[in-house]
C-alpha cells in the first residue's frame, strides 16, 4: 500500500476524531452500549411502580387476570407454551366491556405488550372476533 495514502487516511482520521462533537458522540454511544440493560431495567421498574401504585384498582386487576388467563404457569418464558383459558377470557371480556382502552393501557404498562396482540396470539380467529365483539 502507498505510504502517502496511508498517511493521508491517518491524518484525516486524526482530524475527524479530534473534533469535540465527534468525541462526545462516541462517549455517549459507548456509555449507552455499556448501560443499556440498566437503563431498560430502570424504565421497567418505573413502569411497574406506576402500575403498582394503583394495584387495588379494578382496571389493574383485570389486566393481571388477563395475563393469568394466558400464562397459566406464571412463568414469563412459558407464555406461548402453557395454554390459555378461553372460558376465563370470555368471562373477563364481559367485565371489560366499556373499559377496554383503560385495561389495554394498564396491560401495556405492566407487561410491555398490547392486550389485543396477546389475545390474537392466544385465541383462534373466531374466538378473537367473539372477544372483540364483547369488549367493544
């Protein structure tokens, strides 16, 4: 490789990295990469505290009951494998009638996923449509 070309590339890189804004951006990216799990955990704790403040609220109880109906074992990673109680979901649908948006917001706040998306995953197309007709 041509030594002049290498020298020009090195000189250009030195100028680029000596820019204060570039240095700050690099430091911020490194800090984010190092602490991203801690940041995500802090956000999760904040959301849970906000949810837990109103734990006795019937809306939050309905959100927990929906989660219990789709995650029978209570083990987070087993949610897609441990079965769903369609009868329990149907009973919850009648309790949710007229409060869907509030329950969906509470569910998303606590479990970080959409209630309707979870119902689509857990229920057949006809059961989902029945659930939707009841709650809306």
